[in-house]
């Protein structure tokens, strides 16, 4: 225990940055691996995918989804655009959740560094990168990785905009907040 305490107390910025890069790369690898592993859809994903594939953009925005499914309109429209662009496949349905899952781990770094000191920040980033649930949801055709990204984006925007009072900054902060609701 004493050795572990010594290791972490002597963690300098060079070691911190090296550990951070390794953690981020492993987190990225896990998400990409599971994306290309291309596991079969489970029942809830099939229910939501049915509406995304069957409905056009207008129908996704205006009528109830099949099988009593619910998802934010922004998520549905982006996934539908991915399907329209890349074709009807499980991979194309999972691209947007993957992008949100990957973006979350990288956007979380400045958030964790802002609110925590080095070791707790590294631990928080590790939890986000290695959490089986978060890895799994990063390649699932549901809005869970989008919800995570929206929460982290809200914190990041707060950090960047909290002391700015000019009109441009306030408008940008408002726009991010308004768009977040469409995806979470």
C-alpha cells in the first residue's frame, strides 16, 4: 500500500500525460473493437431500428415510433442520416453512438482536469474509459452514449463560458444548451 501511495504522490506531469494517453488509447480501442465486432442486435435495438429504417425523416419527427420506443429527435434524425448515407446495416446504425462514445472520453479530460486534481482526474477518466456499461452503450443503437456526451458537453460548455458575458458567448452557450435537449 505504501508503494502505491508513493507512486501516485510522485506522479509528475510527464507521467500523468503518458498514463492519460495510454488510458485514452485503451478506451478508444475497446470502443472500436466492439464496434467492428458487430454483435447481433438485441430486442430493444431491433425495435428502435425498425422505426429508423422504415420511417422517413418527417415521420421520425412527427409520428410515434413503432413498439412504443422513445428516443430524442436529434438522435433519430442523425442515425437516419447515417443509414441513408452508409446503407441499411447494423454498422451504419451504430456509427453515431460510437462517435458520441469516443467524443465523450476525449471531452471528459478537460472536465475532469477542471474539477479534480491529477490523481482523481486520472481515476475518473479511467472509469469512463474502462466502464463495461459505457463501452457497451457506445456501440448500441440507443441514445445512451448521446446522453453521456450531452452531459459532458454541458459541463465542458459551463467551464468555458461561465465567466464570459459578451453576447456571442451567451448566444453560443444558449445554442449548445438548446441543441443538447434534442439529443438527450
